[in-house]
């Protein structure tokens, strides 16, 4: 990458600042020239208005007052600039590190420039109606494919790429991977791009993790983003060394920084982190304590998880009804100091009862492995199917859902989701689509897509948007067909078309590009039913045309990124 000389910095000499009081003729104007009012008087005139306070005094005519004010201000500004001298230039930055990855094919390079230019243009392509693809929304897919092939970013594309990542946090992981070491080097020279250093683990901007002195110096003197990246790099190399490093300054860190540091332990969380997290349970920050308790509960073998399980088992037990086995619940009657130390929040949100609030926190923090033992060897599916006495079912199942997500347990996630054909309101777990999408994320990718395809086939698209967002892309054929068929059915039924714009946007980005030719038939404009929204079929036709053109563009992008042999 060519190096550029940094802008010349400027320093002031002993020339007086324009706001400083001035005395004598030479302070206001050159010898023999017109007298310029002091800077303070000009500011007063500007604030009060030249009609109330003319800059040249009461004798100045109203028509010339504004021009006189600007002339006097310009004179002061020129005088001040004349008293400035260039300071010594800052040291040149070191050369950019080498990036050994192969260069982009020429067609792909041009495509990247087009995508980034469209994003930076006023308004971009986002939100435009018509049949043209939304180029801005294709940047993530282009970056993912480029990274899959291991290309390096063109040097000229690094600034707009970093600008795009700054504006969209969802682009950052892909953009920084593509930018590589040169992008991180460039980010270190521009404060606007400091966000990139948070993900700079292992880059040339960080010292070798085995260089103890360099690590200590950066930890004590570096920017917060650099310290986060350093902690991640050291942690990946030696978890004990990372814990020791964090302990050296923990007591002096700000509460918000301690929270960010402890939250960074989510990546690679293991039993080795338990000792440090246990100590954090007594932190003076409530948010730090809560995060430490959450991470400990995600470790089923931790001491906190066992303490929570002991409390939860005393509240939830097998019961009997007139027709068979059930689940009996006796929620806690108090939230004692030991429970609060382990992360149980005593004060419930508005509208929640105390006992149900405490029960939910105990159950979600307990290892799911304790329940089959508690219920006589029953499976997760059998336990979830048991009736729950006294109306506690919704609270208990919601807590089990949160536990399944936190512990990444596919068996419990599968049991709590139930069959996709079952209406959400009658499902075994929770009717919340947000919670269901979290449960789906725990399942293997192929199973996730099959479940959502079955859900759409049974219930249509009106409740499927959040569920589609967790499905792997490009969508598998059964899922893609179910989405397109549901859109076609909605059009034939005369449905209000704009209510499906979100799903249509997802389809443009997530359908397999190979489906374009098969979908061509949907681009025609059929006759509108009498009860349809006016112009609805024209909108549907336009939307399907945009879908087909976007799929073809994505196919072209994929071809352009194929390595040249």
C-alpha cells in the first residue's frame, strides 16, 4: 500500500487570540487603516443582531451593518492565521504489513467497488421500489463468499470497507476478516475506525502473547478496544495467563469496563473460568454480578449451577392428579441473601409476581440434566408433556426454554419446540416467536430449516419472519419452496402485499440463486380479484421481478469470485 504523508499539524505563535482584549490602534488595524472593533464587540453584535447593535457603532447604516460585521470578522480571522506557523510534521507511520492472500479477480474487484459505492451514495439503493436489486443488502453475502475463497481486500477498497463496517455492526466480522492485517493497520491510523481493534486478536497491531513485557505495557496503557483484543488473544493462548492479566487491574477498572471484560469470557467459556467468575459474584456492580452468575449457570458443572439446582428441585417435583402424573410447583417464599449473591434479582419487573419471578430465575440457572433424574428417568419430551399443577406451566416452560438456550441443549430445545404443525398457542414450550427462534438456533442447521419449512406449510408466513432469520443460508430447497409457495398463495388470496415485504427481502438474500429460472413464471401480472387491494398484483409482480433479478445477480457474484486456475 502506498504511504501518504500525514497532514501537517499547526501550532500558534505568540500572536494574540481573536478573543483576547486588544488595546491601541495597532491591535485593531494596520497603521493608517480603518479601525476594526474588538472581537468581543463583533460577537455581541452577531448575537444581538446588527439592527440592535451595529458593529461600527450607532452611526453605521442598517443596510451596511451586516456587511461591516462580516468584513470585520474576516479581518480578525486573517490576522490570526497570519500568526500561525507550521509545526514539525508527525512521524510517518510504519509500512503496512504484508497480506499473502491471493488478489481478487478483476470482475470481483469491480463488483466490490460497485457495492461499496452504492452504499456510500446518498440514499443508496436501500428502500427503493422497483425491480432493481438492493445492492447494499448484498454486501454481507459478497464478503462471506470472498472470505470463503480466502481473497485479500484491494488496498483502495480498505477505506470504504471500513466506513461500511463502521456504519453497520453486522458487517464488522466479515469486513475485518476480508480487510486482513492491512485493514487493521489502517484502522490504527484513524480514530473513526478504532472499532476494528476490538476484533484484532492475533493481528500485527498486538504484541506476541508470549512477550510478557509488551503484553503488560499494552494492557496498562492501551485503548480499551486494544485491551479487549489483547485479552482475547492471551485467552486463546493461555486461559490462566488471561485471568492473571485481568486480575492485575480488576479492582481499578470502571464498572462499565469490568462488564465488557467479563462479557468477553463468553467466547471459549469453560470450567477454567469458574474461579474468576465466582469472585465476580461479589463485585460492587450489579450488572457485573448478574453477568458472572449467567456465565456460571451456563457451566452445568459449576458450583453455582449445583446451588441453583438444589433450590429449584425443592420447588419443582413430581405430582399426581386424578388422571396420572403431573408436575407440582411450590415457588420460593423469599429471596434470601445467598440467592441474591448467586444472581437472583429480588425485585421483579412491573406486572410480575415475586414468587414466579424468583422461580423462573432458579429454574433457568439449573442444569437441565437434573430433571430426568427428578422425574424418574423420563425424557425431556415426556417431562415437558406432563401437566403442571396450579397454573405454573407457562412460567416453568418459559424458564426451561431459557435454560435450553443458555446451555445449548438440543434435546430440550427440540422438546420445547414441539411439532412444527402445532399452533404456537398450543405448543409444549412457549408461544413467543422470539423465544422459539432462540430455541431453533440450538438445533443443527438442517433440522432447523426443516422445522421452519414445516411451520410455514402449516401456518403460513405471517408469524415466520423471526424464525426464518435463524435458518442457514442459502435456504435448503424444502425451506425455499415453502417460502415461495406461501408468497404465491398470499398473492392469489388477494392479501395485502406490503405486509410480506420483510419476508420478500429475506428471500432475495437467502434463496438459492439456482431457483431464479423456476421463479420466472411468478413475475407476470395476473388479473386482480375483486376483493384485492388496488394495485396489489402489480406490486406482487414487481416484487417477484426484483427477487428474480437479485437471485441472478447473486449467481453472477458467485461466478466472479471463483478462483481463476
